């Protein structure tokens, strides 16, 4: 199984090697490669459509969405009792997302001006009201529907 640091959204250097019992590729995990290919085609199509919608919502800037998504994931974790709501600064978000700090800072200000995030007097950012967890779920729901159909 692939293991990643929950704060490493890149899947980069924190990824651990696959265990010996896992297939080397995705289609090898399924008895019917044609079925696997159809699933992947449908999922990738929905993923592409979701990215287009998300990109449009964030004025063509997927890095803004990535920064925003950190707050959405924190909100989900808090709501499920696995975490607490806390503010994050540009340095922390830069480390989590691997976006350069100054770039992250500018994008965070833009997100706050648009109402996606709010900024307190100490410069910490929190999830705003412009686009909440329910809207994010609705945006990504077609991906989940495809996965559920395959179970």
C-alpha cells in the first residue's frame, strides 16, 4: 500500500515503496484489464471535468485551489472529531503544498479577498464562507459516484 504523510499533498519524497504483495500497476490489480481501463477512462473524464470547473472557479489558478483544499481537509477532520480548527500561516501552507512561500502568501491574500478564506489580526488564515465543504463535495461527487459503482 502507498503510504503518504497526510500533510504531503504532492505524493513526493514522503511516499513509501509499494509492499511486495501489491501489483506493479493499476490494471494489474484487477482480473479484467478491460473493466479496469473503462473505470479509469470514466474516472479520468470526470476528474478532468471537475478540474475544469474548479480551475474556472479559482480564476484559472489551481494552486489557489490546492491552498484552499488544505483548509477544507482541516474542516472535515475537525468535523469528524479528528482534529481542531486552527489558523495556518503562509509558511506552514508553503511547506504543506510545496508552493513557494511568497507565492503562497499572495495567493492566500487573494483567497481572503474573495471570501474563500478569512485572515485574523495575527495573519493566520481560516476557512471562509464563500465556498464551503458541501460545495467542494458537490464538485467532486461525480468521482465518488464512479468509485461506488465499481464496488
